């Protein structure tokens, strides 16, 4: 277990699970088929904002954490961010439904599962068995920002405003 910090390389072998958005599965009741997302490969040549929440549809995550990234998406993109992604311990279907419930379509923000919290455990950023609340900026495979919240309900260093200030 090694915490990530600015200057580190994004680890190899990081795979998340997600349901790619399509018009056909755009309804919140449509399931889609989960696919693996090789984050190590996909993030290698992109500027990425990856934030983690303890759980989809939970009050702090839905009311205080996710909305900032939705509201500031165009500003993030204007600063050269290619991918904005959120992970949680929930399965890919729940993460997909959470995106749809928040009217996020296409690949504006990727809603992905951290299966068995494998990645979050590998960097020591969990809340019990759930993913912790944290944010990373990965620029072409290098971590340039890595901060986790120290109090469960707070959204300070992992929120969109903090990330924007570091881009």
C-alpha cells in the first residue's frame, strides 16, 4: 500500500469497470453491459481528473461532491482536461444509474466502479470497505495532484474548486 503523491507515475494494471453511455441505454432503468476500463492505458496520454467518493447516491457525494464537477466541467475542459472520471465502490450498474440520475450523458464524466476497492486499497485511501474521498490529476501518466479528505463528510481538497486551482 503506497499513497500516491505529486510526481509519482500512475500505477500499472489499474482497471475499473463501467457501463459506457449510449442512447440505447440512456434511460435510468436500462442496464447496459459492464466493461473493463484499463485506466493505466487510457490515462497514459491524456490529462485526467479522477475523483473518488465513498458511495453513489449518498448525501455527501450527491449533494456536495459530484455537483461541483458537473458545474465546472467546461472550465476543467478549458484547462486541457481530456477525461473527468469518478469512482466508487459501487458496481458499474449503480455508477451508470448515478450518472443518468444527474443528467450526465456521453463521456462527459465517466462513472466507474473500483471493483473490490482494489485501486483505492492499493493507495491506502479507503473508508472502511468503501473508496475514500479523494482527487487525483494525472497528466500523461504522471500524478500532478493527489489529495484525500481527512474527514468523511467534507469536500475540500477533493472538490472541483480545489482541483481547478491546481490545474
